[in-house]
């Protein structure tokens, strides 16, 4: 292999794949793979569950495929000066990275078969469709805050991704809260899979630079892939059946409060400063026509915050205790100036809605 590429292109591709490269130099996943065919260059990394392929171009003198130790490659690429970088294989076991200002690095080379490449999805075993990068990222933002962080419940450390009833749907639930969002998509085939949280976070980050593009999505029984012009992320999915999240949503609601999002969020955040009670964070929220009141105490301090612009048409009064940050996360996921909060009795789930097909459910802390 012999090729010349820009250090910026090489460094950007390396930055994207490095989060999944194993840190242990002896691991089979502490490797990056180079594929060079004409002007087309791909850099690939995998951890066995997720694979990222980055594409860029260079000036090629000789095609080739090789693998390099991921830790050393990361270290040397980051240190190369800006400008052109020559990558030259010397013999069968070494490769040179040659940068400006007489910077040279020599790395050991492995064979292509040393890299644990993930299998591609079979054409007859997948659902394929294109989806707007901007909409995909926004849908993820509206649910990923509700992914569980509890290692004892791996099924919930994920986002449920579904094609159903002419909609693309995403759901996350952690036992104390749930978030669900939908987007209409004509002619979508039905599918359902559970995407691990690590994959969700990688996709969300990469989509930030793809707002005007479409992303190719391929869904299989055991894997899913997301493809943009310059990268592709393939991932295994979580095995098993996702919890019946719709059971969390109340079938009917007795009352509805209309609230200003920013005012409610600011009031809740201010009261939350005095919300720690041992291992539990608690704010008492009182909703009544004309105002909402937040109260908290931790044994040493207390807070009481009152905000206006709470509209409850039937004049109902609702008081509940909640972990404030469960509600704060939900409110930060939407952009509307106002939202609705639906409720029944004092111990029923609290339902938040906005102008788009999005819903968040927060379980209250049962009052004594």
C-alpha cells in the first residue's frame, strides 16, 4: 500500500472510530483496518458489537488492505502535523506514517484477516429505508434521556426502534419514566429492534454534521446499520422482547394543565437545589388554576418557588411528589413554548405532551 492523504481527514476518521477501539494492546479489537482502492480510502474499527467505517479520499500509488494497532495509530495520527501524510507499507510487517517537518512513525502491520470484520446484512433478511438525518437525531434526542443506566436491567439500556402503522417510532423506558416519539413515513415496512445505548450515543453524535442529508437504514434480525456519505455504523441489537411500554401510559386522563415550558422548567430547577433527601431527590409540585408551586427540603435547607400561567380548565388541583430531574430531562428534550401535563389521582403517572407526536410519562413518588 502507498497513498497520500490529508492529516485532517485521517484524524477525523480516527476520532470517529476510536471510542470503540479496545484499550488493551493484546485485544483483538485493538486494531484499525485500512482499505485502499484507487482514490477511495476506508478506515474501520470494531469492538465486536459495533463497527464503524469511515470513508475519505487520497492520492493512491498502490492499493492494499492492512491492519494496524489501534492505540499506537491513535497516538501517532494525533501527533502528525497538518498537511499531507504519506502511508507506505515497507515489506510485509511494517508501515510508515510520514508527515511534514520530517515526522516519521513506523508501526507493525497485520493481515486483513486479523481484523474481526462484522458480517454484512443479507439482502433477503433486512428492511431498508432512507430517513432524514435531522429528524433521526431529533427523535433520538426526545427519547434517549429515558434510557436506563442500571446494569442489572440491560434490556432497558437501549432505545426501542420500530416501524409500525406508517410511522417510525422510538421509545425508551427505565422503570421510573418513559419517552416515546413518532414520525410519519409512507410505505414503511414493519420492523422492531432494540438498539443498545452505546450505539444510540454514537449515532446521535455523528448525525450532528449530517443535517441536510438522508441516512440509509438497514434493519435485520440481529443487526442494524446506519449509512451516511462518509461513514457507516453497524451494530448488533439487544436480544429479547422489549417491555410493553404502552401499559405505562394511562388509558384515560381526568385533568389537563397547560403550562409555559421555560417558566415551569426554571421553577423546578430552582426548587431542585433543596431536593436531596438522603438517596432520594424529591420536589412537591402543586398545580392549580393560575399558578404552580414547587417545594423541597433536605433537612438543612428548603425552597419554595411559585410560577404563574398554569391553566386547568376544570379547576382541578393536583399535588404530587417527583424526582425533579426526571421531569427536567423530559422538558429539555422538547422545544415548544408550552406543553400539557395530564393527571388523574395523586399517585397516578404524570403525562407530558407537546405539539408533535411525543409523550413522556413520569412516575410520582408515592406520598405518605
